[in-house]
């Protein structure tokens, strides 16, 4: 009985954290890729 609620609540927290982490990771990767491939690209291209 005690293990069931823990397993149900755990994936929810992991999903939220995973989404946040993935978003930040994607943003960081995009910034690094833009800087390496197109260092002269303007800021508006980096945001898109």
C-alpha cells in the first residue's frame, strides 16, 4: 500500500524535471551549435 503512491508520484516529478531539463539542454545545444556553425548569426535567429 505504501509503495503504490510513491511509484505514482515519482514518475510525475521525474516527467516535470525531465521536461525542464530537456528544454534547457535543447536551448543550450542550440546556442552552442549556432555559435559554432554560424557565429555571425544575429540574436533573433538564435531565439528562433
